């Protein structure tokens, strides 16, 4: 008992010491002291792992985008152009008029945090690492669209990357710029001496090429597991230390624009669920956070926190209620149209995503913000499917459905229930489905919501064609091909291998939407939507526009999915300690605050 | 060979067999969980802005850490690895050895749960004795009611309540992780103080949640002992109150040691809610994360660790019993 009392007393003393000391240890080694501590979270990666290395490829790695992890450039949140960038390690770049190459010029003052200069050799080595871990321009898949054919060091600060024009992509420049850069003197040993020869050989066909590709993928595993002895970064910060609750980064005095980076330290807070983020925001602890969905009362609490502000902008993604057309009655377009008229999208959005979405104006397959720029006057010709019960009834009758005692039944009189499935934990999807269920039942259509244990099970069962109706992310911009491949790609039967498009029967090769291979689009004629989508890969913006208009009309007429709401990029900031935040609708909004700091925007509040 | 040594040998042999059986069952069960983690990872990367081709390759590299070959070959590799404490590589931690990942998480589970359990045990048994002796007085009633009330409140409600009161309404204690990052780790007052300060709320939650069970069990055990002849004899012989109290406590505590040992075995299972509320990334959260990622090696390792801890705790409880109870030590059968 005496020992216990001593232990308790010691613990109390320690607690009191910490409670009384109150202050914190300033470990900043950076110049320009007094810049303050910036507190944030990484919304893309919940859960800090104190034992993970400072490695951007490691899924748990303690590398934070824009802070101690640097790309060649930072992709702007453009409505339509995927090749708009802010400078990163590359200060500037030239893209060949035919998109066949990009020449990168490294920041003249760029240095690693150990004082060594950033060179073209670092960039080339990093490109090698990108080949091993998965990258758009540096893909191992033979014939992949927009893949690089050659990487050439022009001089110590210049690198030229050439596109393989056998299957070009308009996104080639983005595929090159959107890559990490790491120091060759730390990471270089991961690539074997014959790496570039092996890479060349892997581009062929046959057993040897397959073997080479496997060997390169095996290097990728070493890259993912690699633990640098110390974080060496060319970004504005370097990792000081991590514990399971927090990560601390300190200013990198060698960063090329260090004079304009204000905070001395950055603290990342750990979280494992949304409620922790809500608590941080409500307490005013975070200077910045990406979007986290929150119920209305929590959102009000967050908004009421001193200094709390919300910045909104374009988010190139929408959510759709997608149908399995292999299942009756969803094979009938009139049923899908009837449901489109019956569902009040404004009400669904208000319930499910009041801060994070705006009701879709119509189903075009394109987010409403860039839709005007892509398809112009054609947009107004699309059917907006306004909430109209009478029109819904007419469509259902056209489909042969019957109404009995106020309930809609299948043509043979058997009961019809709209069964919607969502993965557990996707609270906005489940809320939306519950609201749709209420709306449908109110109008005589039986409906139910089924939740499955998690996202891996949802995707497996969705791909296996087990669900009648599921939710599906669509309109993933800004690149035209990416937008429409969500509706007219693998989920709907089309596979695009090395630019060659084939169509698979419903239920085969991931075709769970089960739509027809050809569509007769009013005012256009017969089209093959999958082939048209594939053409978008290499099309210039002017070539893409008419194709996108045709595909938008097809999506609007055929409704493989009902576009419910278009997401909004919502960022939380706190103006109590820092100012200089991006404006509403800024093209910086999808980039982390570390990039805003690099650009010299964030300033300490005076 | 003494009784204790014989018992130990028997327990160890049975324990090893049980661990191997559990390892086999968990190996096959975790691999039969439905779901397509590869597709989920591809979709996650696409939603983060990655091109589908790149997302597929990145996922292929990541899931390359998953063992290949037939299920039978994987099983043989897994079981042979067990003997060298090699539980494989974690997919979600990109190739880190599972033992290392478990070790990192275990410390953030073991420390608060152990402290909370021992604290609640000590307070619970002392007050349990008082509640039994004073069972016809107001103090006894108060103690018994407090035990019943706290025993009925779920851990997560207590955790949320303590967090709301002491971290939000009257913000005098932190609820955001195990230690403040701004303190240099090491044996210094600031760092250790921060550790202790951050541990107060989770330890208090564990302690309060378990306290009710201990006080009620101890009270019931003491009431049974109070009716025994040796207590009556001690009182009739005019022994000091403190000595009689010790007699009562020592005899009544025996069955509770078994429960304590089992509780300590279960502590490695973690407490997901408390870990989440107080941001203590321990074994509970790790297990959840591994299930979401279908990280088979990590799931299997976590299940095995929890099971092994319970088996070891059982063995220790039995041995401890042999030490503290002369009847068991002498080879007598005893019913608890």
C-alpha cells in the first residue's frame, strides 16, 4: 500500500508539473523566429503512425503534402484544363505544342534541408521511383495512355520528358508534373544500376518483359518500405518528430522561398474519426482543415468558434444514383426517367450534404460548374428532370408499371421495391438514400436502404452485380476522359487497353451497370459511348467539346445514373492566428495549406 | 517434481497447443472475410485525384506485401514463421513486420488499461470490504449504489462524459493523444508530466468503468467470508479489528484474483471507443484499421496476440493461485 501511495503521489506530481508548466518547448530551428505554430490535420490520411518513416509513398508515411513532401508542380483546381500548375520544384516548364514533350526547369535556388542543391539527377531518380510505385506518365502498363517514352537530363537544372505518341494523352504534362521529388543521395540506392535498361526492356512484350516488370514492381515494394534515416526535404518544412497523437514539422531554412514562409512550426493532429475533427474545429484548435462532413448542429458549432471561417470552391466530383440495368425494371429507361422525376434532388442534398454539395441541375455526367464551358448551349437543351410526380407517373406507365391501391407494381402485378445499397460509414450517402426512400414511399414506390459492412465489400458486391441500385462517384474532372469513364468505362462494360476499346457483356469483367453497347441519341444518332469516351484521352479541348456534348446528351437521355448532387470543396480556416487565406472559389483550394505557405500567402495575424 | 512445476508444465503444453489451434483458425477466418480491398484502394486513390492506371499499379505494389501462392503454402509459411515470431508483413503499413506494428500499438493500450485496471482493482477491493462490513449503514449503501451505477454505464459514455467535462467545459485536462509533441521525448519532467497529464482521462475512464464490478464482487465475496467460522472464532478470541479485517480481505480476495488475471489478459484487446475518444492509437483501433484494409497478416497477428495474452493470463492466474492459496498448493481441490 505504501508503494502504491508513492506511485500515485509521483504520478500526481508529474501531472501537476505538466499542468503548471503550461507552456511548450519551442524547438524551432528556422529563421525568422516568431512566425508561430500552425496547427492542421491531413484529411486524406486519418491516423498518424509514429513508427512510419518520412516516406511519401508509404501509406502511413510521415510525409505531408506541400509541407515536407514536394512535387515538381502543383495542379491548379481548374474547371477544364488539367495542365494548369503552380510552381513546385520546377520553377517553369515548356510543353511542346503537340503535347509530345515537356521541359522542366528546376528552381535555381532549390536546396534540400541538408543544404545540398536539388539537381536534374534528383528529378530523374525520382521519376525512376515513380515508375516503381505507380504514376500516370511513368506507368509500367504496356501501351498506357500518356506514358513517357524517354527522360533526358539536359543540364544540371533541366530535364526533358518525351511522351510515347503511340497512345498519347492530353494529360501528359500533368502526369509528369504531378510527381514527387526526393533526394538522389538518400533514395538513389533503391534503384539498381541497370534500372533504366530494365525499364526499357519492360516496355516490350513476352516473358522477359513480364519478368522485368515484376522486378520493377518488387523495387516498388522496397520504395514503399524505405525509411530514410532522417527526413531530408526540399519543401518549406522538415519532419522533427512524431508521436501517435501529433507530428511536428519545423521550418526548412534552405527552402527556396523560405523568406516568405511565415510559420516556424507546423503541428499535425491525429484523428481516427470525424468527431475528433469536429471537436478540434469547434474548439478553434485548427488553423486549417480540409472538408469533413458534419451534421447541421455540429456545423453551426464549428462556424460559431472564434475566428472560424469557411472557404468554398469547385470540387470536380458528383454523386449519382446508379442502376444495374441487368435487373428489371431498371433495364427500362422509362423507369429510370420516372425515378429521376420523382426524386427531389434539392431535398436530398439539403439532408445529405448541405455544406458539401449543391443539387445537380441535371444529369449530364459533368459537374455543373465546368459543364457550361464544355458543352455550352447544349447544356440548356438537356432535360433537367425537375421534381414532377405527374411526369414520373407517365414514365412509369410508359414502362408498363401498374398502380394498384396507390402502390406501383411491376408489369406483371408483382410488388416492386427499389433497394438501394450503401457502405456503412458513408453517412452522406446513407442519409441521401434514406431521404430518397421516404420520397419514393410517399409517392407509392416501395423502397428500402441496405447498408453493407464496409467499402471493400460494397465494391466487391457492386462489381459482381449484386445490387439493383447503388451510389457511384462520377464526373471526376477536370480531364474529359476521366469525367466520362466513370459512366462509360469499365463499370459499364468498356475496357480500354493500350487505346484499344472492347465491350464486355453485363456481369463480365466488372460490368455491373449493364447498359447497351450502342445508344440511339436524339439529334445525334447511334453512338458507342465507350469508344467516344476513349477518344477523349488524346483529344484537344476543341476536339473534346463536341464529343462531350454527345456523351452528355447520351447520359441525360439514357440515365445510367441520376446525378444527385455536385460536390463543393469546403475548407475550414481559423483567422485568429493567421491571415492570407485563399479567396472563395480560388484554384488553390484543392491544394494543402503547405502549398499556400510556399507561395507566401499565409501571414501571422498582427 | 513439485505440484507447481507439474501444473506449470501441463499448462504450458496446453497453452502452446491452444495458441497453434487459434493461429490456424484465425489464419483461415481472416482470409474468408468478404470484400475487395484492392478495388477499394484503387477507388480511394482515384477519388484523391490519381489516374486509374496509376492507382491500379500503386495498389498492386502495396498489396504485393500480401503473401502469394496457394492458401496451403501460405499457411505452412505462416505457421513456420510463428516459431521465429515472424508474423509476416503488414500491407497497411507497407511491409513493416507485423510484430513491430503490434508492439508500437500495444504500449498505448497496455499502459492506460493496466493502470486503470489496477487502480480500479485496488480501490474496488478496499471499498468492497467496507461496503460489506458496513452493509447495514449509509456508507455501505452509498458504496454499493455507486458500484451498481458505474457498473451499468458503458465505457464509452463515461469516456465521452469525462472528455466533455474536463477537456471541453472546464478544459483542465487534454483528451487529444498520449503526449504533447512540443516536448522533447526523454526522461525529462516536461515530457513525463505531459505523458501523465494526457493519461489522466483515459486511465480514469478505465478505472471508473471497472470499479463498479470490483466493489460489487468484493462485497459479495466478503459477505460470504463473514459467515465463516474462522472469522467468528477470531472475533470471539478478541483479536484486533485490523487483524480480523485482514483475515476477511485475504480470504475474500482469492476469487477476484482470477478475474483480475483474466482482465489483464483481455486488456490487449484494447478498447476501441476509449482509444478513439482520447486519441490513443492502441491495439483496438489498429485491429479495426486492419479489418478495413483486409490486412490479413496484421489481423491474424492481432487476434493471435489477444488470444495468447488470455492464455498466458490464465496460466499465470492458476500459478498465482497455487502460490497464494495453501489448499491449492498442497494439491487439494478448491472450488471458487
